[in-house]
C-alpha cells in the first residue's frame, strides 16, 4: 500500500471511529436521565450531609468510595423502614457490635441522609451490586419459613450462618425466648418489648402467618 493509501486509511478510519464515539456519547447522555429518579431538595441536602460526614471515606456508592465498610448502593432495599435513621443517630445503640462510631448525626440529618441513600438505591445500575446469595436450601420448607422469607427477615437476621447481621442472630432464639406470646407481641410491635428497637412493626402480618412464623422460631434451639 502506498504512503497516500496509508494516510487516507488513518484519516478516514479515525473520522469513522470518532463519529461512532460521538454517537455513543449522545446515546448514553440521553439514557442517563432515565436511569435515575428525580432529585428532590431533601435528596440534595442528604448528599451534602454525605460529604459533611465523609461517609465516602468508609463506604462505597455507585462504585465510588472506600471499602472499610459495606457498600451502600442498594442499602435501603435491604433494610426495613426506619432502621437506618436510628442506626445513623446511634449505631451501637441499635447494634452493639457496630464498628461505626456515633458521628453526632441528628434525627433530621439522618432522615435526609436516608433520602439520599434511597435515591441512590433506585438508580438503575444494571443489577450491580448483586444481591446477597442466601443459602435458602438449608432451611426446611415449612409454612413458617415461607412467612420468614416473605417478610424479608433474612435481610437483617441470620440463622445458622445464613442471612444478614443488622439484627440479632436467631439460630438459638427459642432457647433465649421460649415464650410464644413474647414473640407474637414482639413481631406486632417490637419497641413495646425492646426499647429503642430499630426493627419495624409488622401489623400487616395475618394471625395465621404470625402463628406459623412463631412456630418456626420456636424450633430454633
């Protein structure tokens, strides 16, 4: 190939790929607005608080941050309503083993931070990060287990090494709490029996489901 042919190949080839690059950039920018929900004033305030308390120094969101503490990209998906607000105000009061110190976050600030984290959780990230893999095959398939899974109890509680760590380990909960009536009252209104509990109430659970779930919990010895 002559020098002229090589030069033309380089010039026109570069222009061709540049046009493709520009087209892909415009396509990406058009799609970005559809991948994230609307930014409200509360979300904006929450983002400012995220920077004020240097949360990114320990946590990661949307692939940015540090890895000293859990990734928070989808944190509100895996935590019950109200839990995060109480945890942010006083982590060790909610979870005694929490490594996160009390940062002086006020209840109002916690609410705004959670609004920001909820906005992040709703951003379309193409399935990243992946959901935790729970070894449900280890659990007996009983009506109580079905209720346990239906209400997402494993997001916060662990049984035999399977589940979350936000709430108490339930592996031997029946040994600690053998009274079925206590469990029924606790599930209906946790804070009535455990002051400052971050666990939400479950008034929507039916009496039948409640009995099935408690029967299952009482087998965990």
